[in-house]
């Protein structure tokens, strides 16, 4: 079966998947717009951060809304390959790549544009955790808890005599 690859994807609600995609598409547009805005600057590091943000926004758009980039050859295969990755890999990709523009130029445009891509990564991180937050109950844990509750002795609630 394909249980190992899609184990985390089956636990996520349909509306949460759509939320991640929508936030990602909006974040891509805002990131590209704020990247262009950051390029209109006198500081060379802010110009570099703006170029990185435009590239990051385009990458996010390709991965989250591939229908917007359907006229570019080869991007559909890349989007299909990335779409089959686990959520944790997408979370790491978005969170790590969105930090670089903020490190280069800490202005409102870079924080807002890259911050939305970071939020997309955070949503994918929550999706990677699944419903139980990574704390799935193993049969050994259930058996151990059952043994502990069966052998538990009553605790005295009255203070010992002589005090």
C-alpha cells in the first residue's frame, strides 16, 4: 500500500487543505507585489531582497496554484511532483526560504510579503502534525496505562497520626 507516503495527508480535513492552498496563492501574489515594491529602493540589500521575494512568490504560485502558470512548459510536472511531497517538506521549504528576504532588508514590505509565505509554511506544518498532533496512541502505551490504573493503590487523604 501507499500508506507511508500519504499517512499524514489522509488525516487532514478537506477545508484545511483548501485553506492552505488559498493562503499560499494569496501569499504568492502579495509576496511578488511587495518584492517589486522593495526593488524600488536605494539600498542594494533591499533590492536583492525584493528580487528574492519575486522569485519566492513565483515559486509559491507554481506550487500552490499551478493553473496560473499553465503556459510555462515543464512547470506542471514540477507542481505534480511537489504536490505529492509530505506536508512537512513544504512547511520547511516555505519557512526557510521566506526568512532570507527579511534577514537582508527588515522593512514593512519584506516582512509582510515574506511573512505571508511563512504563514503558509506554518499552515503546512500544522497539516503535517495531523489531528493528534503527532501523538498517535501506540498499543504499548494503551497497555501500559491500563496496567498502571489497575495496580494503583488508593492514596490516603488524611494526614498521618502524630503530627
